[in-house]
C-alpha cells in the first residue's frame, strides 16, 4: 500500500478511528479515577571511602571514588532484600509482609556518582515517609556492617543520609496526564490498525477500481444514499434538481446510448443478491424515461417477490402471469401510474413455477409484442444469484443492468452475477452503483460520481 492509500483509509474511517481513541481515553480515565492513589517518599544516601576525604588530586582519592561508584550499584540491589524489609518492618512495628514491602521499595544509583536514592510507595504519605527514612537508616547500618573487616571497628566505606525522606504532598500515581495521553495514543494506533485491516479484508464494491476488478461492464450511473428513500422511494416525490433525480437522468441518458442502432429495446434490471435496490432503480428509471417522452413500459418480472407495483401504488392481481395464461391481453393488463405517466405491467398472481413461465414460448411472444409497442421495456427481475429467473430474462432481452449496492455487494458476488449472465449469452450493458455516500453537504456524491463517471458503451463520459 502507498501513502495515498493510507490517507484514503484515514479519510474514510476517521469516525472509526475517533471511536477507538475516545474508547481508550474513557478507559484510561476510568482506570485513573478508580485507581488507589500512591505516594512516594525518597531519601538520599552519599557513599564515601576513607581515601575520598583526602586531597582530591591524589591517586587514592580517585581510586576511592571509583570504588564508591562500583559499590553503590551493589547497594542498590541490597535495598530490595527481604532481610532489610523484615528489619524495617520490625522497627516500625508494621504488620506488612517482607515480600510485599520489598516490592514497594526501589533504589536508584545515579550514573557516575556515589549517590543512592531510596524510594518507598504507599497509599498513606506519612507511612511512605516513615518507611523510606527507615530504609535509609537501615541501609547505612547494613553498609557499615558489611564493609567492616573482622578485627576492625571502622569500615573503609560508609553511607551517610544527606537528604531525609520527604513528606509527599501529591500522589506519584496514578498520573492523569500520562494515562490519558497513553490512552489516546493507544486508541489512535488501534483505530488506524483496525481501519487498515478492515480495508484490507473488505471485499465490498466501493469504487470504480472495485468494479473493474469484478467486471468489464461500464458504470452507467451512481445513485447517492438518501435516508428518506425508504419513505419516499419515487423520484416524483423529490425536487427536480435533487441529487438522486439527477443521477437517474444520467442513467436514462446513458442507457439510451446503448445500442443506438436499435429502435426498440428491452432491458432487464437485476442485482446479485436481494436488498441492493434493483426494484427502486427499475421504477425510477422507468419514471425518468417516461418524463423524457419515451414510450416506456415497466414489467414486473419478479414473479417470486414482486414489489414494483406496490411501490407505484398499483394493483398486481392482473399482470404477466395473467397474460401468459391467456386470460387477458397485454394491452388490457397494462396500468398507468398517473403522477408520472409510466405504463406498468404488474406481475399478476404469484405462480408455483416462475422459471418455467419465464422461459416459455408465451413469455418470448409477450416480449416480442411489447418490443413492438414501446420504445423501451424495463423488466424488474429477481436477483441473479439466488434464482435463475433474471438470467433467463436477460437471455431473451437486449441486455441487463446490474444494480450494485455500495459497501454491501462484494466483488465476488458481482463477478458471479456477471458470470451468470455470460453463461446464457446475456449482455451486461452496464452497472448502477447504488447507495453511494454523500461526498459533502450540498453536493451529492451520487450525482458527482454518476455525472463525472457515467460512461457510455464507448467508455467516454456521457452528460
């Protein structure tokens, strides 16, 4: 991945990253508030040898200083001994286990010096001070005992308390600024990592690159997402210049450029799987064609779960199945959607054998008659992958439009759907990318996408 790919992911997933950051900051804040305050008191020892008290320029003083520095490191290790902890506990009459006390004490030997800092941490600041001071005093006694040679009364090296243990006024932990800062950094890292992994493993169609990876069919239009679509699915309920209306006009124009030498055209509108918006696309495409003066017929070819007639507020008791059974003629079964003037042939009663009806000679004869009566016939067909109905209709038509839902349809599903059409020699004339996100307020992403990238069959922009 290149830098621009990561920047694209950050722009797309910034909400996800922000949620991770807020969650980690919240956890860090909760831990900080709930954690027991710990106070730390520190005493300082100064270690000297007998030679270090003479002339500083002498060799003995220099050697004594080096010896003291080496010994300080060893003394820092002795501070954590259980024996010294038990001694301090006895002196202060504390009911604390030696191991627990040793875990709360620390010693630091300052680099290139003979200074030893001893710190003790405790929830009570006074206890921290008392124990730290006891440790410092006990350490001086321990050093004197360890360094005194047998038969001598004065050790060659000694430790002196130069700074008594202080009384802490503010807790050493928890540190709110540090904890929240670490939580923020961790949240951002987790957010970015999750966003990158999510993008790497996301196989849904979101761009022209994704479309081209699954099919060679051109993008005819992109329809932007509108939360009000479920309540008002028809473009007749929208203002003339809204983004969704403009996107369907782009689709209408591009579709008219498909196979320009043929006067009468029959197109199947389908999708890979349910829930991608193929019925809404079929209905609104038919409405925009009708508004442009095209003699268009919308055929409800989904004989399993018909929804087009319900979206238009029409009765579907008489329709395709009624005509195929010979009970009425196609002219008698056609209804008109008054607000748009769109002619509609509903599904009719749902049959037990939809696939057999759709590949019957009666269906071929019906499509032939409809082709002769209208400039364009739009068939709302079932999804391709669950059933074979759409492929059968596609083979009997001039081509198929495949509706792909942005962020839901996977590239594998799109490729399989295109393969289903190719297996029956149906022509996939183009793809409609549905429910694309709005790019910015006031400018519909679907309109900009469809307008700028609405390729006609010759792969040039059609406006």
